[in-house]
C-alpha cells in the first residue's frame, strides 16, 4: 500500500472586494487554524477539492483576527494591518483555501517537465 504525503499545510488567502466588485487587497494570514475556519464557514467544494472558496463579511473576519492575530505569511505591500484593510469600504472578503498538492503528484509533474 502506497502512502501519499502532502508537501505542506493548506494556505488561506483573504481578498478584499470593493463595493464595485474589484479586488482591493490580498492578505495571506499566518498561524491561523485553517481547519477551524473551514468548519466555521460554508466553503464551496468538498474535502478532496484542491481549492475551496467562501464569501465572508469584514466583521466575521475581524472575529478571526481577534482569535488568531494579524500576522502575515508574505510582507504586505500596502503597509497596513489586516484590521485597517477591513475598515475600508468593502462589500465582502473572499476566503480561498488552497490545499497542498500530494508529493506524488508533484514528482510526476516534475518528471513530465524533464
């Protein structure tokens, strides 16, 4: 029996959407419990989906900040905290969870590229 390992943990990406539906900012929080976020909100897809999405209100994301903090995986080019970003005129926050690719799939893709 072959075991399939994953290369990394799932990544949560937050995207602020303006009143007109445009992307205002993108934020990748650090040290958030992605599984707990998945249970708390109604995300699209299934457990086997590579990408799952959900729209949330800025207020509900602020509740997550209170629980997990505002650390970011990538430096924010906007020089603003997540709370400051959420205080802008937003219609919603798109939350996307990207599941890690199995190691086996990465190896197959690398071999095909050679």
